[in-house]
């Protein structure tokens, strides 16, 4: 997994997040889900043993670096706070920033820091610390994508408790950008010392060894009571190994373990299956800027070829929902009134013929095995495409090679995202012409104009109407084939209480978890 990309979009703690949608549809109707255990009076004490995915070759400790492992991100998100975080009622709620306020033109935003916030060494958090951290983040290789429209010099302090961000353009959604990678460290922390730099989060780092870590409670956390004495994070390279450890009682939580493990655990009364709908999108990217899929008719044909219900049923084992080629399915203003695109092989063949598509060629569909179901989705889609006369060869690449050679460059490839609660967030990061992570190299002047109008509109009703127009354009012409949404699935021992249920990486918000 490439965290540069997901770090920008996962907002559950960062990563993730949207209010949970109601019941799953499509293939998901056949499955059941045991909710996270709740109830009773929370009590202090105990150590939570949690497993998370990662690889030894991708370990990093820098909060502003490339996070290739979920295990590392989990540790970082518990030790360091972001300015905002995902919420259940609204998709952006305060964290280290207690509040924010825009100027009338929506270009200047003032973030007031939480009262009493301190670093783990006891020193107070100041606006200068936040400014230094955000500028450091902005000056990373992917900084422009992480804080779009905000130059480093336009991040300043006003006194000791207020941070001012000035955008190049009106942006009513600017606080949304601060949910993810805006981890705050002490001013002037050297690059060599980042792995030991004190954070502000609910837990303090006790030790870290080869991807595994022990965190202890921050008794003076400004955010409220933390119940657990400690959290022990164990890195697993495969979901299967992590699930086996949970079932054997070696860990208490298997995070984002996947549908296969959920099926196995459903019959176990001593195991909770925490299902987080609308969690992970796994679209197929069709390069719109050049190449064999640059014709909008060809892209429409591929979207008509896919059997979405079969994909959800077979790839996700029913733990998911059918999607409609619009990124950001958990947005409160997601356009559910746009008719669901259905499979239509006859129309697909007609469009391909009109576009003079070369049926004699075989087209590579590049994928990875970074997450469960990704490679399987490519294989099933290739099989479905053959029914329309399209010859597709699935090519599996190792993660590092994929992000070096294919991502942002390939003609046809799979990708995945763990933040799905905002259409605008995806628009800003992957769809507008100048987006730093424009995966499909899609440039559409009408879409760009609609996006600018959306983010410059503060009135909620007016904004919803413009957002509907934006989604229609994306549905009609973008380079994404989003066939479905995978549920996020965590397995937990019966004693674990109040696990987070937000989609995406809202699951890293473990400060309210307790043990019965």
C-alpha cells in the first residue's frame, strides 16, 4: 500500500471515515454482522493487543513520511494528533484544533488550538509548533497534494494559540484537509530525532522494535479520559496470519482483516465481527489523457461491461456494496438519485465499435496484492470483459514497482482508497486537472469549474446542488470504474469494548476503547 496517497485521503484519525451508511445492499444482504461490543461503565486498566498489516521492508517512523504500513500509521496516529479528525455526525470534527473560522471570502482560515494541549514531555503545544509541522509536511515530496492550494509561507501563527492558513482560492472544505497527515511535532525537531519526538496524542511510545510497538496511556491528554493502560501493536504481513493470531488468543483485535476471516469468525460466539460499511474503494483506473482508453466512449463501455453484483459477491464474499463510478460514496450529499449503472454488453460493444476500438490487441490490467481482493477484482473483471470481446491480461506487480512504474502512469490499473466520506476530497486530490494525484490523467474544464464553484459555496443547500452537477460529470466522463465498496472488517475478542466503527481509518481512534 502506498501511504502517500492514502495518507492524503484516509481520514480516520486520518484515514477514513464517514458516518456509517445504513444497511448494505446488493451482495452484502446475505451476510450478517456482529457490532462492536458496547454497554457497561467504561473502566481503566488493561493492555489491548492489536494486530495491523505491514511489511518489514516498508517500516517508517516519520509522521510526515511515506507510510507504507498500517501498523506504522496506527502507532503514529495514537502518538501524534492531527488538527481535525473524522466524525460520525459530520465528516470533520475538532482534535488538536478546538475550533476554526473562515474569512468571508473562504480563503483565510483561523484554527484555535485546544486548551491545555501539551507534548508528552510536558511542554505546551504552541502555534509555532503547528506552523513548523505543517510547513514541514507541505515541503515533503507529496506536500502539495496533502495541502492543496496552501503554500508553506501562507501557514503562519497569530499569537501562541492560533494558526492561520491562507488558501490560493476560496475553499469551504479546507478543514477537511487537516484530518489526515497534519501530525504535530515540536518545532525544530531534527529528521534524525523524529522517531523519538514527543507527540500530543492519547498514548506515548514506550518501545518500538521492527514494526511492533508498545504504547502507554498519556495521563495528561487534553482530549479526555484514556481507559487503556497500554496498547501493544503487532505487525502481520498477511490478513490470514493476523486472523489466526486472533483466533488463537494471541491478540485481542485483528484490524482490517478482510472478508475471508470474517466468514470464518461469524460462527464464533467469543469473537466480535465489527463491520464498517463503505470502507474501501477499489476502482479500476482508465487513463483518460492518452492511450487506448482516452475516448470517453471506450471508458463508458468498460463501465458497462462490469457485473457489479458478481464482483461484490465473489471478490468481497458479499461484504460490500455495489458502487456507481463516483468516488466518495459516504458523502452526506452523495448523489443517490443518479441511476445505478447496469451491465449492458450490447451497448458496450456498440460504443467500442463506434470508437474504433482495437479488439485484436490484448490490454494489460496491472494490479497488486496490497489488500485482500484487489488482484481478484482484476481477474474477475478481465473475465467479464472477454464477454464483450475485450482481451485483458492481468499483470501483478510488487507494491514498490507498481508505485514507481504504473501508478499515475499506466493505461489500465487497479487502485484503492480508504477515505470515502467526501466527494470533494476526491475531486481535489485525484480528479481536477491540476490534482497532484490525478490517477487517470483526466482533464475536464467543466468538472474543474464545477469543483471551484462547490468549494467556494458556503451555503449548504446551494452547495449540494452544485455538488450534484459535479458528480454527474464524474459519472459520465471520468477515468474511474468504481464497481463496489468493500466493508472494513475488524475481529475482536469479546472483552474489547467500544471499538471505533467509522469507515476507513477512523478505526485508529482507539482512545475510547476499554476492556471488560
